[in-house]
C-alpha cells in the first residue's frame, strides 16, 4: 500500500492564503486531498508549512559547482541546496569557451533527464563587457544566433533560460530565436538603454537577471533597463535577497512596482553556499569568500562580487523578518512565480492536491526545521 503522511496543526501557505491549524496530506510522492478523521502523523503546531523553494538561478553550493562538468560534483551542489529547502533548481553555468559550455550542458542535461535538476540556465558568454561582473572579459562574445543555438542544442531539450545583453549585435535576433524555441530569454549583464530594453521585451525577453545588479543604474533622464523591466507586466524580475546585493529600500521598490506576482527570489549562489569563508572556484575563476561575501580574487575583475553564498531559506527568513514582506508574497517569490516561469507549475510551486509533495517546515522564527521532496524527508523535523 502507498504510505500516507498527515502533517497537522501548522500554518499552511496555500495559493488562497494562510490556513491556520492547517493540514497537508501526502500519499506516496504527491499531495492529496485531506480525508476527514485521519490521525495526524506529525503534529506541527507552532510551525509553518510552505511549498518547496524553486531556484531558477544557482551556480553551485556545498563546495561544488555546476560548471565543473562532473556529475557527482553537480549532485553535491544539488544536495546542499535541497538541505536548505530548494527542492527544484535550474543549474546555471558561467561564461566560458563555447565547447566547454556545451560539454557542461550535456552533463547537466543528463541530470535533468533523471530528475535531479529542472534544466539548464546559460549565464554568458553573450553579455556586455561593460557589465561583466564576475565573468571573464576575454571569454565574452556577441550573441550570434548560431552560437546561441549551439548551446541550446547541447542541452538536449533541457535549456530553460539564457541571460544575454540584447543591445549587442545579434541580441534581438537571438531573443526572438530563444522565444521561438521555448527557452526563456533573460536580460542581464547588460549596458542596454531603456528603449533597447523595450525592444528586447517586444522580441520575447521575459526575465530580468538579478535586477539592479550588473546593469546601468536608474537615472532621472536615462531610466535604462531597470525601469523598462520593472514596468512591463510580461517580465519577471530576479532579486538576490542576501542583504549584500540589494538595499532593503530597493527590494521594496521592486515589489511596489512589479507586484508580488512578478518577483522571483534567486540565490545566484556559487560553490561557497552553505560553506565557510575561504577560496573557491567559479567556472575558471578563483573566488575569495570573506564574511560570507564572494569576490573575484585576481585578474581584471578582481574585487567584483562573484554571485552569492545565499541559500533560499535565508532569503525567505530575511524577506519576512527584515523586509517585512507578507509570508504569502515571500512564498510566491520563492516558489509559485519561478515554477510558473519555468513551466513546471503543474508539478511544483504550491501545496495543491496532485502536485509533488515538496514542502518546507519552518519554526515560529522562520528557521528551517524540515524539508520534504516527493514525499520523502530530506530534513526530518524533530517533532512528532
């Protein structure tokens, strides 16, 4: 017989709102409708139950990188983030040689096909040398549609997103091609103007890669890409809510203008996520982590912030305790919105009957105490 697990007594965050003294029933790998009179398996009174987190932009964690080309190292990163509540994630690459990126994509495609990942996100090399951030300038190139197609094809149907600078030669044509192929075109690491960004959105771009970071600032006579991306209802904006990448007032601005249904919290985490300070790799670059902030250690981009060491449970806790967001808005940004954008909302992103039993249990202070993925505890709550 298929095992049934009944989680009872917690505040449960559903698409319709927060249910006090709620109940989530799991049968096998799925959430199912509650049955009256069932004896609870777990008494989670005083806790919260929220959907498993969905990260659509993450480069690594647990000391491991998705850019290594090693499937075991990639799985180490997957396990590290799962322990922090991210039950669905897209693996992000970092700028490199096209052939190397194609080889990495093939490895990540296999992990996607076996259910460990939700797809591949290419961040670079088709980005602006003026806004390269932690990406190696000498490896950047214009987004020639043939090169873009080469990477998409290397992912064998698992490419979910590509970040590019649409103002570069071939940019708009590549955006159109990505949209036609069903791959999310994301505007990021860009020196684009307001007008050129509007053109990219009309061509099919639907995501702002870590909005505010690695793009021109918002100016009163030159609003740049930030204003264009915030104002268009078709665009989902990524935010890195680690307290380093964004001031709380800027995060508040993004929510006020875009609305809670167009924000996706991401980690943009590199291998140091969940680890201590020290030296790490990000693609071909050396990164020094000090006080949990990752920066390029040497070379022409030395000192640049190199992704983050964030995990999504920390992003959630900060959202509700520091940024004072309603819990429902934080859940949307961490689960429902990225799931919808990635085309997997039929399976994950909310606690509804028929969907995968992916959930996170938090205590009253929003500290993670439990993680379930497809009906199996990855982190078992120390309550009954």
